[in-house]
C-alpha cells in the first residue's frame, strides 16, 4: 500500500510542479509539487524497506499425554523466516 501511495504522491507532485501553469497568490504550486514528490520518494523507500523486512511465522502445537506421569502435555513451536541482512 505504501508503494502505491508513494507513486501517487510523486505523480501528483510532478503534475503540480511541471504541468500546471496557474499562479495563485496565496500558495506556490511549484513548491507544493516538489514537497509532494519528496514525500512520494520517501514513501516508496519506506515501502521497500517494510516489504523486505516482512516476516512469516509458523506456529504448530501438539498435545498429548505424558506416558510416565499421565499428565496432559501441550507443546507449541514457533519459527520465523528472517531475511539475511
């Protein structure tokens, strides 16, 4: 989601900075365009970092009876796939 948002911000900023030739007295549209383009680049970089750090985890549980004591035993094992950095 952040990749798409970053691309949209960058495109809107580029349109405001380079394609719109409207002069408004109370706001500089070129500056707003450059700010949106910078925010878009930051969002894309953040999205790539978050996607590369995404982890998957597997949780499995087993239950049974201990043959020696007769008590019920539950065991949970969890593992995660960490990317090599």
